[in-house]
């Protein structure tokens, strides 16, 4: 397995270093131009307040500044080395998780094989670093909920979405510990940035005027509308290519409404769930991020690495039901590299090939989301396809959590 990881990552590096070149836009420009430009501003002690493309929580400054730790390399090379190191950390975390009682190597294989399917984009954004933090939170959470909470809070201050890894913490003491640690850690980090760097809270309103990005699920409606004479157009807007024109706000509002419905579903699931196994928090995190990804106004190619990482954690648990949704996400990664960068011009122009690739990629993600949500519900909610359950106070400490008889021993063994 380490050999396969090294071979696939060596191939990725050959693309990043432009020994091999994919057709389409140069995916490394974000690092060599945008990130390096932010780096020059951030190291003066302030956020890039006049740059509309800076839309991130304050801790995002850390991965952008991190290449400064390797002053003997130029900025793009140093960034690539650090992303590669984060990739290796995820591999080690998944290997560790897979060797625990009730563990499996399936997650390691999903990570090893799934990440390179995204192509060089995965090493040309800081999202893999954020994914490493989220994976660490989930792996730690089995026995150390406070560590999971602190890591999730730090991840959320890197790129918001890791806050969702706490959606499935077990009821009772584990949830209280994890969520309290998250609140304390997040507040401390925010306080440090608020005191030391102006503009730390600008991210709260930075995306308020975003439109519908051309690769999102909602964008498919507008792509098809162009075929029937809709007069809108695609422009660079807030750092990405978005649709602008009549009815775009309606599509964007609909996407936000679907995100609210996804949140509502998660809250209902949380209230009704009774059967908790050691892998339930990872399964719930995967489902939560999937739901918010497919309902988002923006689906950038690098978002898929979040899903691969979370799915990989799920599959380190032998009894996880997320294998099929996880591999659907891996298939979506392969289609993603075709729509960006290979045929991105066709996507932007709304040509049949580009729109067809988007239908396939987004269809795979939507199918994975619906399938994963259904499996999580049936596995945890009484009367939804789960055999009879019994209650156990051994699970996760605190108030009783229902545990299926077949899983009771694993759950007790993994209590924090």
C-alpha cells in the first residue's frame, strides 16, 4: 500500500511540476499567483481586505503563510511539499484507524486511489491540508472527544466545513466534551486573530453577494436555460466563474433553501437517532458534508477531496455502510478532472460535452448524498430498517445510547 501511495503521488507531482500537462487552464496558478500574493500581504500582519477573492476564516492565513517555513524553496515548491506532507499524514491516520479493533483497510485504499483521480488540482489548493485536520478530528474522536472538538474548531477556522464533523458525536458526555472543547478552542483562536490582525471577521459577509458558480448542481438549470435562449452569461465574479443575469438570484436562493432543508434533516436525524456505533460520527460527518456540498451555490473541484477524506475515515470502520457512497465520490473525482481542467472551456461555454460531464459528476455526488443519508438513517433510527436494539450505558459514557446487539462489544471497547 505505501508503494501504491508513493507511485500515485509521484505521478501527481509530475503534473504539478508540469513534466506532464493536462489540457485546459493551468491549475497551479492559484498557488503561484493568488496564494503568493496573499502571502505577501499576510506577512505584513493584516488580511487582504481589499481583495474580493479572500473569503476565508482567519486561520486560513496559516496554510497560506506556511511555505515560509521552508525558506530554501520558492513559494510554489514549498507549498507543494507541505501539501504532500499533509497527504502522508492522512495516510498514516487512516492506517492507524484501520488497525484498531473493528477496523478495516478499506479507507486507506479509498484515500490512496481516490485522491489522484482529482489530478494536480488536489496539490494546488490548501483543501487537502484542511481535510487532514478533519480526518484527525474524526480519528481522535473515537477515544478523545475533547481533542476532536478542538481539531474540528481549528478546521472550521481554516475553511468552515470541518465544523460538520461534530454533527454525529455520540449523545451525552462525548457530545458535551467535544462541543465544549470546540467552543473554547474556536473562541481562543478567533480572539488571537482579532487582536493581532485587522479584518479577522470579514469572512462572515465575504460571500454574501456570491452567485451560482458554473460547476454547481444549481448551475445545471442555467446551463440548460442557455440552450433555450436565456440571456445570462458567465463572468469572473468573487474569484470564480459564475452565472450572472435574470433569475440567477432565484437559483441561488433555491440552493440556500435546500441547504436549510439539509440542516433541518440533520437536526431531525440527530434527535431521532438511537443506535450509535464507533463509526457513526464519521458516517454522520460524511453525510453532512455531502448534503451541504450538493446544495451549495459553489462546487469547486477541490471540494471533492473533503468528501474522499471523510469517506475514507468511514471505511476504516468495518461495519460502516458508506462503502458504495464513498466509491461514488471517487468516481465523481475522476469525472471532475475531466470537467476541470480538461474540458473546462466546454463547461463555461455550455457545450453539450461540458454540460454532460457536469450532469454525470453532480449526479454521482447527489446519488452518493441520498444513498449515504438513507443508510445513516436506517442504521441509527429505530424502525427504519434496523433490527431490534438494546440500550447500553457503556457506549460513549453519559446517558444511554442504543447499540445494536451485534455492535455492542465494539462500541464498549471504543468508548472514550
